[in-house]
């Protein structure tokens, strides 16, 4: 245990012992003074803290101070009833208030107790209860706000984590304050009861055991009771006030005194109006002239002075802003900020703004978070931050998706309607606005919400506007994933992998391959929709073959063969592969045309032959699509990459696999052959 823990432990034990063991009057004086001083320090801290969490130990401190006061009450009561004397502090406080009249002293004491109990303690308890309830209710909204700032790139991951922890601490603090305020309330009630016990017990003790007269006993024990009560209630009043300040200090950005002066003097014109009102009261017959006119003059002087200072301050601020703008415009380095391009942007018209506004019930920000999670699980890459912004130049219902500043896709949404599609591909028998599903180009219609039940009864697929945009954005990200995976993203993946597989990463990078070469391999995989989630296997394969060749295309083929289970699961349904093969003549032409260069290998085929190969493939694919068959192209390992290059600009969605990329248990069914 540290020194502070030992001290607190000793104090807690001592507090309990004080309830049992009688204390001498001199020690009682010291402890009572300490109690007042400790309470004053707590009050000053609560007034000068910037936010409640700066005094997060306050709920526990309430319990400690309450126990200390109760222990002192018990000890002082014991001394009063046994000795009729409880030290100079209690007697001095009693003489100061009673002034020879026990009844007046007791009434003043009761007024102080009632003020503390009914006004300060009750109010602080209620504020703590409401603050705890509202803080817990506001937690989901604050969490969503943090996620929105994180998705928009305004804050970093570490800052978002820090804000979430602060929100949790705030909720815990107000929840603890709600319970701890009950200590203050109970302490006030105990003070009243103990005072009554002291008077009654003192009268009985003085008259029966000490043989005092009734008036003498009443005067003696009332004096001590009032003194004891004041010594106890003054710290309790300070703690109650501190409790009220802590739970009511919601959004202050500085100390209480600074906030009070700044906010009360921030409206000089209102001070002038108050001065005028007091001046009118001063000239009304029957009202005292001097107090009203003095305050009117004081407020008038303050209002005029503050108004002049405010005007001068505004002029200085405007001048500084103008100079700052000119300085910013003169700085050449500010041009560089214009060169920054966001990896992914979604711009939309003003009718679509409610989808991205959580206050209007929009859930687009939550869907963006889910898109990034889905892409991480499906592709194995961390999608960069997706920037959402409105664009008044677009049509009200229009949106566009940009990849690295270039528009790549777009569409139109109707936020007050639902999109319906026929899953069978047939016509849609329901009234609505004709459209096309933007992600896959399917026939669809926008229908009003009152026709939703009719569409459900007919078995149509129904999606809302947010789902349409989220699906389209997901498909665009998957299509351009190979462009979004840059060197920095690859380095981040390797740094994350290094925590668990340090030997693997250190052996390959940069001894065998550079980050750029690894990025090209990963990009080649993503370009053909092959996940890179199993990056350990990918790096191990690169480590095995990178010593034989530095050709990233050949290294990609080796990796694909090692990932045969992943590729088979992704492109082959139910272990049955319906494939289009290449005629031997076509494969021979491709093999004979392979040439080597400094940049790698390529196939030098005549354009007329390439066109014949494409036409033959397109005819086969169209015939198979009419039958509802989605085939894959199966080639020999040496031909696969070159055939993919021939057709990728023509039919980019068609998977091209080699024999070595299929699991042994897959049943291969040939449904066509590409010929010349």
C-alpha cells in the first residue's frame, strides 16, 4: 500500500474507534477545528474546479466526511452528558450565539439546520438525481456523436477512445453522486435528532445526577448543545453547499468565480436597464432615496464602462481576424491543403441530408461503421475514413460516390419512399416510380410507405433509402478496393500483424520484399475479389517464392494457389463448379505470345485474335446467363493471368481461376469452351 492509502485506512479506523472510546476535551477541540478546515477546503475546490470530473473522488469524500462528523457528534455528546463540558471550541460557539438567552440561541441553531436540510440538501439531492438520469439517457447520443466524428475523420481512434471513457466516467460520477447525496440528507436529520437528545439528556443529567436547578441545567446544556450543533452544522453546511455546486456545475469552462463575473457582466445593456429601473424607484415618494440612487449610479457606471470595453474588444477581434486572414492568404504552404484528396467521399443533395443526421432519425453514419466492419471481415482490409458531405450543386435527391476525388458512381434516393424489386426478375406489379437499383442495375420502383404492406404480401424485396445507399457504397468499395489499399495501409496491416507474428514480418520486410512489392501483390488479389484476410499465409508464401522471382504477377499466382481453399469457397457453390474452358489452340496462342520485359511479363497477341477470343467468350456468357448459370473461367496456371488481362476491361466481373486454385473435392462441369 502507498502512503496515501495507509493514511486513509488509518483515518477510517480512527473514525470508527472515536464512536466507542471517550476523547479528551483538548483532542476534541483539535478534531473539530480540523473538521471545519477540511470542509472549507472541499468547498473551495468545488468552486474552483473546471468540470465535475476534476473532483471525481467527491462521492467517496462525502461518505468519509459524514462519518467523521457523526463520530465527532457522538464523542461530543458523551462529553456533554458526562462532564457538562466538551472543550473550548463548543463552549465558545455556544456563548457567541446564545448571548445569555438559551431560547434565542436554540432558535437560531434550528433555523440554520432547517435551511441546510430543506433548501440546500434537498435541492442538491434533487439535482443529483435528475443529473444522473439525464446523463444516462444522453449516453447513446454522445456515443453516436463520437462515432460520427470518428467516421468523418475529425478525431482519431485514440481520441475517440478517450472521449468514450470520459462519458463512462461522467455517468459513473453522477450515478455515485445520486447515492452519495443521501449521506448529506441523513447527516442533516441526524444533527436535528442529536441536538434534541443533547438537550433532553442534559436536563435529565444535570437535574438528577448533578443536582442543578432546572433553569441552570437548561442554560448550561442548551449552550453546549447549540455550540456542539454549530460546530457540526457549519462543516455540514459547507459540504452541502459544495455538493450543490458540484452537481449544478454542468457546462462551465472555468472556475466558478470567473464564470460568474464573466456571465453576469456579458450584457452591459441589461445593467443600464436595471440602473434606470432603480432610478425610478428612488424618485417614488415613500421609498428610501439614498440606497436606490446609489445602486442605480453604480450599475449605470458599470454598464457604460463594460459597453465601451466590449466595443473596443470587438474592434480588436475584427482587426485581428482580418490580419489573420491576410497572413493565411500570404502563406504559400496553405496551398498544400488544397491538394489533399479524400480516399472515399459521398456527396448528396439537401433532400438526403436527414439520412446522415442522427437528430432527424438518420442511421447512415451507423451504416458507414458497419460497412467498414463488413469490408474488414470480407476483404481483410481496413477501409479508409468515408467522408460524408452535402453538395448544393447536386439535385435534391441525387448522390455521388468519389474514389480519390473522382466520381465513380451515383444515383438518386427518395428518403420518404421504399425501393421494391422482384426477386424472380419478373415485372413489378405495383404503382410507383420506375428506377434501377444502383448497385446491381436491377429493375426497381420507388413506392410510398402506405404501399409497403402490399409489396410484402406480393413477396417483393423492400429496402429503404439508407440501405440502397449503403449497399451501393459497399459494392463500390469492393470494386475499387485494390486502389484504396496504398503503401500506408499495407504498412498499418504489417504493423498490426507484427504484434503477433514479429518473426514473420521482420524476416520478409524489408529483407526479402519491400512494402511496395507486397502492396502490388495484395492489390492484385483484391482486384480479382480474393480476400487478403489470411495475410499470414500470404506473407509465408511470398517468403517462400520471393527468392526465386521478384515478378509481382508471378508471386500473386503462387499466393492464389496457396489460398485455394479461400478461392474455392468464394467462387464455387456447393462444391460444383460450372466452368468455361479454353480451347487448346487458344491456350497455345497465349503461351507462345508471352514476352519478358523489365516491368514483367506480358502477352503480345494480335488485336484481331484478342477480339475473336472476347467475342467467343461474350457469346458463351450471354447464353449461360439466359439459362440462369453464372460460370467461372478455368485455365491452366500459366495462362490464367494473361487471359484475365485480355478480358478484364471487357468483362471485369467474370472470375478466372486455374486448375491449381480449386480444391480436390470440387466437381468440375464444363458448360462451354472459348474458341477462335
